[in-house]
């Protein structure tokens, strides 16, 4: 399912792309509120992967939903959720596999993030 990115304010130049996975069986609300002039908040369903842009100093608050409330269950520095979007020149198509090696390495990185 496509995610809509909330762009960082134009005066921020060094944003990072991050990935968070809700590995619980409960609905979560994640939010970043420690970056001036910008607020990010999303609902993340069980098993859902959320890709978003933040500043390295961003702090992702994870609120886990209960019946009629939500509790702050974690605060994660966004720098630890960063995914590498740069491609190495040594990576490319694997002629035997018929698929892009960069796609395979990205999938392996996301699996590591889920654990």
C-alpha cells in the first residue's frame, strides 16, 4: 500500500528515509513532534511497514492502542530506523537470478529492521 510522505520544511536539507514496522498485534500511532515547524503522525496497523522521511535528530514516539486509550510504549531515534537509499556501483543485475541485486539487498535490510 502506498504511503504519502510528509515533506520536511524546505529549510531542512539533510533528511533521512526511515522504516518502522509494527511487529505487534495492536494498532499503533507513531509521531515525531520534536522537529520545529513540522509534525508527523500516522496510524500503523499490525504487521504494516511505514516508510517516512525525518531529520536524523527526530524521535519517533510509538503509542500502542488499547480499548479506549493509547499508551506511549517506545521512543526510537529516527537515525536507528534509517534505510540506505544509495546504490553501490558494485551492485547491479544478477544474470543468473534475473532480478536486481539491489532489490534483494534492500529486502534483506528490511527483514533485519523487522527483527
